[in-house]
C-alpha cells in the first residue's frame, strides 16, 4: 500500500511538472509581491494593456514586454473591478466583479466608472446601476437602471434620449455602428396573449414571463423601439456586441427556481440580422465569467472551473464548430507559485495578443503568455 501511495505521488508530481515545463508558456512578473491581477483588457489598436488589481489600482502596460506605463489608485470596488476598453480606446470602463454569487437569481446593482485611459481621470461615476456602455465613436454612453435606459453625451452629460419600460433588465450594448442600443428585456402577460403556447396555459405564461428574457433594440437618437428578437432566453446577465459586428454575445443562466441543480451557464450568440440564436454556444460554471473574442483565429475564450471552490481555467472554443480546441489550467501554475514561495491566486483573467497567436493569463502578480496550440 505504501509503495502504491509513493508511486501515485510520483506520477502526480510528474504530471504537474510536465504542465509547469510547458515550453509554449513564458512567465513575466509584472508587479510587486502581494499584488493580485483581477482583470485585463487590451486596447483596440493593440499597443497597451489595462489591468485592475485587488488593491484598487488601474495599471497600464505595453502589450509587448509588459513595461509599466502609468498607474492610478481608484478606490470604490470592494473586490476589485473588471476592466474593458471603449471601442475607440480613449476610455476604460471599470465595473464591479463578482467573485461569488450570493444571490443567484438577481443581477445586483453595482458601481460603474468611466476612466480616461491617458490621465486616469473619472469621466463618469455611477453607483447603483445595472450596466453602462460606451458608443463606438466614444461620444455617448448609456446607463441601465431597473426599467430605465438613458443615453447621454459623454463630455457634457446631456441626455440624448431615454426609454422607460419596467421590463428592461440587467444589460445593454451599442450596435456596431452606434445607431442602435440593445437591451435585455423581460416579458409580461400582454407579450404572451397572442402566443399559442399559452392560450390555455396561464400558469405556464406566468412562469415564462418570470424566468425568460429577450433582447430589444432602440434608436439612439429618439429611443423608439426598432428591433426585438423572436427568441426567449434564460435570465440575461451581460451582453456585448461582437467585434465582428454581426452578432451580440449574450451571457445567460437558468434561474435556480426553474432548475435547482443548474451549474452551467452559457455564452450565446444572437444574429443581428434576424435576432435568432446561433447554434454555437460556449459554457462556463462561474457566476461572472470573463469571455473574449480572438478574431484572428476565430476563437472564443471563456473562464470556467470544474468546481466552485477550485482554481479557474480558460477554455478556448472554435467559434465555427463549437469544439473545445485548448484549455489553459490555472492549477499547475498555482502549484508552481506555491513551490517557489510566490504569492499566487486561483482567479483567472485573460486576454489575447493583438496578432491572435497568444493567450495572456494573469495569476497573482504574474503574466503567463501561452502560445495557442490546438489539442488533438
């Protein structure tokens, strides 16, 4: 028995060491010990990388070599913030990151800031809203509160248009040209009166209106409804207009009152030409996953975990086939840091290099640059 135990330990150690010695991976220390990278995003032109830390810092690095360019202290986020560049690269949106989901059936209000990427100045600061997004040209932004969508000038703060509808919920994104603003919206009984599925099923209609949502589009200038998806989706927590401009990425998950054992959430793709959901979807078991596009290789990257108390991974999906092409596990790097006496963390944040060849993952105060290789 003792011999078997020793053999098992040796095999486990060998497997871990094999992952650590992955020659496709380079390691860079980008901050002092004790700093934990929480989120990162590359600038649209590919020259810089914005990073938020658990200590409330917003740090900018060069995309090559990871040399620090500037650093700002930005308090106001208990567990740190997720960062995302505006489409024009002039601003960074900082949004509260949820490390755990203590209220699984509710998208809680949060603090969201718009930061000038050059000066670190707060351009806008909204506390207690569901979402905020910036237009492609960087001139306007939109904020979503329960039942209230407001579009404002970024510089002067003047309200351009607004929509008041109690069915509006959770998340918003501008269309690829900035003429439309898309929002997640729930259903009410009036929406279902003409639906043949619920003609004699009032109980079903009530449940459907409570647990299903869709996506609608409004004209930015006057707030009139111009688009509604014919699809119904699980509760929507986040939407992003794809960088390809042909679809909206939708993060949705089932209400636990519908499926108490549901642990898998989905990144869906809604076709902007007809509002229909595409066949390909990408999974995660995290309450607030990070997901990003690699247009060069037609890849979607999604953070996930095997168990809620385990370290995270970055799963890479082929966008055309929906197949998992590669997976970057945090476990081996986490253990490597422990073996070397380094301060590590099991939370994954990531981005792709501008040329699409590399996956960049932040763990603790290190960057791991991994050359993407498709698994057999």
